[in-house]
């Protein structure tokens, strides 16, 4: 099935997160972790220049979601949308280039970027104010398309459930295998934090929700924010695949260092590399 948009994980995991979406005439990023060089290089792999990005939407203030911004905004003054409680952690210097790019919002907000409507919803995570995103637009034939994004979620709250339900494509956290987490090398208090309702979503919880999503029309799922210490891509993928039991669903697993395309409806040609 062809979709009139592009959704790409540039990289995803504890070392950094960034997702590219081209839809409704707009090109946006959700999160901008790692560093500017890595972000630009990953975009160039799909033929996109950082200068083409219309806006950046942050899920929260943690470094693995914001690491590129301080340097990036010095040369590329892209609007950076973030919740009011998360914003102060990014703008210690109010005269910085990043501070001038920040656009603050309450935890529930709506923003139009060209014809793309981006709506936030609160997510359960141990940050100042974490959100996920529901993205919607109409194609040239008047058909509505919906994309959902939720990582760094300790559990599937009502907000997360309602924000993602009915979305055609979904980026969903599948962070850890419980046995690997509790049998692994992390300190006990860190294990408790990850497994808590304000930590990260486990493979079984992700699989259960993915089954509900696909039963309600989701066609594409990207499993994201996998722990490199407490998970394995094959474990996450197989557990979710068994739960959804629908061979027509496009299921992919994001990677920490590699571009992964979930939906390729409008990617530029690979050879049109950008220089950042």
C-alpha cells in the first residue's frame, strides 16, 4: 500500500533519538538527540538537508532527545516546540541561539506546520513534562491520514491510548525485555525506575498495545527506543509480531546508529545528499 508521507527513524535508543516526517507539505523532526553532525548526516542519507526542516517537536528535555539542539540552532534557526516545564532545562542562557528558537506550549497543544496538524498529549515518564504526538493531514484527494508517536512511556495511559488509537502509522516504544532487565547489570534502583509506570515500556506491554492498535486500523508500526543493554531487536520484533498476528502489518524495529524507513512515500533521492 502506498502512503502520501514519509516516516523515518534517523536513530533511536538511549544514545539519541530523532525521527523525520514529511507530510502535508511540511518536513519536521520529532526530537533531535546525538549531535548536529550525526543528525545532518542521517538526514543526508535520505536526501534531505537540515535547511528543509520546518520545525522540531520535542517529547521532553532529556539529553538523548535534545543533544543536537544547542549547536544546531546556532546555524539553523529552526523553531523548536517544547512544553513549558521542559523548556527551562534547555535554555539556561536566555541569550543563546537555542533560546531564541524555543516555542513553548502547555502539555496539550495543537500546532499547524503548513498543512500538517501536530497535536500533543501527555505521556507517563520521569521527566519535567513529557509528551507524545498525534499528526494529521489531508492528502490531495481529501483523505485524512494520522500518524502517532509515543516513546519514553512507563505504561499505556489513557492519553497515550487515545492519542495513538486509529493512527495509520505509529512509532511506539518497545524498550526492554523484563527478564533481561532484572537479570542484567544495572543497579537495582535504576531497574526499578525503568520498570516503573513512569519509566519505559516493556516488550510485553508494547506487544499487547500493538495488537489493539492493529485491530483498530494501524498498518505500520515502528518499534523504538530499544535498550541496548536490556533488549534485543529480534526479541522485541518477535514478541510484537506474535501478538498482532497480522501478516499485512508493516512492522519494523528502529536502530541506534542506522536510518530505518517505516513509510517511504515522499523520500528524496538517495544521491541528493546535503552538506551540513
